[in-house]
C-alpha cells in the first residue's frame, strides 16, 4: 500500500464569471455620458482558480548494490520522518534527507562510502514524501463593441497564472547527492506540459 504519485490527495477548482457593474442599466455610471458608458460599460470578467496539494515522490540512493541483486541504487532505509513541517520547507531544503540512509550504512554515517552487503532492499515506502502544492489563478476580460447593426468588435485579454505565482516541481531525492538532495531547481509543468509562468494574450475579433 502506498500513495499514488499521479493522484493528488486534495484539489479544489473554482470558476466564476462576473459582469462589471458599470454603464447602462448597471449600479454605477448608469447616467453618465454616452462616451463614458461606451468605454466603461459592458465588460465581463472570468476567473479560474486551481488549488492542489503536492505530488508524492520517493527518496532514493545511487551507486551501491547492498541487496546483491545487481541493481545499483534504489530506495534507502528510513530512520526518521523525512517530511518537514510546512514552516520549515524551502526550495533549498524541502525535506529532511538525514531521515534516510543507504542500506548497510550506520545511522551515524547514513551516506557512507562502503555500505555493508546486507542482502536486502531499503525499507522506505513508495511516495512517502510530498512535494510543493500548486496555486494558480487565470483571469479573462472581454467586451463587445457594436460598430454597426450586424458588425461588432470583440476585445479580449487572457492572463494565465495572473498573479505570476511560482509553482515548483518535486525536489531532488537522491540522498547520495549531498549538495543537491532536497533542493528544487525547476517549475511544475501545469500548463500543457510547460512551466506556467504568467502569460498574457490580447486579441481582437471582428464579427459580421
């Protein structure tokens, strides 16, 4: 029994559409000059909000075969929790690497250079560590301008990751890489397989 790295434990998604209350028959500026109503009235906004907990991942080691099976590397032994409290997590140290050791190494020297041939695999479970969560907000703004009886112009602005919130990938998990284990160096790929930094798309469409 283990956590599934592809199944998120918590996820919330919300969508909202809101017409801005300006211009004709609206709460504000309903009696303003026609030019003002034309410029500020008729705008519609849309919001997508995605909040989700982090992806599970597995600690590892490399370079040794303590199980004597010809497999150099695998899961380490677990000698502590490994998951840090939320307030202690940072991209420089996301989990406690000292909670794991290479099988055959002592607790005092968990990443030794000459582990004993203990003839077994590490006892760490699969996907026992949790990576960073994701928080993403997309925003859109749209309005139609009537140009003629059957002709109108659509203006639209779409902002993906509107607040440019950084969403990080899981950290490096190889405990033998002492200088980089537990660090995060890449962004989560949440937008069509690409890191979702803020993107702004502005477009016009003539309908007739």
